C-alpha cells in the first residue's frame, strides 16, 4: 500500500474520519512523559483507541520521513491508527506540560471492513497497542535509569 502525505495547514491537518493515518512526531517538554500519556493525548486529539505507537524502529513499509533535526530534549514518536475527527492539530498538548508536534502525516487507507472507528485492527496492522505501550514504557524506564546514573 502506498501512503499519501497530508500537508499541514497553519495549525492542523485536514483528515477524513475513519481513515487510517500514520504519523511521525517529536515529543518535548517538562519531563519525558509516559506511553499512556502519549496514547491518551492522541486519543483526545481525535485518534481512535486503536492507535499503535512505535518507540523505536518502524514497520518495513513505513514511508520516507522529512523531519527536522532533534534537540537533546526531544524523543521520536511514530504511530498509526484510525482518526475520528475532522482536523488533527499539528501540536498536541500533554498533561505533563510538554507537547507532541506532528511533522509528517500520511493517509494509510481506510479502516478494514467490519472494524469501526476506535476498534482494534491489530490483525491487519501488526503488533497490538499494549505491546507498543509496554515497549515505550521500557524505553522510558531505561532513559530514566540512565538519568539517575549520571547524578
């Protein structure tokens, strides 16, 4: 499947409800945040509960990314899921005081038949959300442990 890039407007992306979208975002802010915080913030911004997160790496068929250089206090967040709203903000506020900025957004197609917005489509999209959250949590714990070793 060929992913089609969606260009950002001034403050948001115009997306179709029920479509499957992939995104590349950077997270910056007060503290590293948690995988659950990122997931909840994406759902609050309009993604369905099926949003998958990749804390490291990406699927083999991932599109080419056009991204800015990372600063030392940023992490990369890649994801895929159905979208329920009409506009997706380019910057998503996080409860910890940080923000996630979506730099690239791709239309990955329509949700599989029989799958409503907000339901899992793990059988067609790879690893399920809980595994992605566990991996992101482990990455966060490792980063926190490294910070503690420096003190």
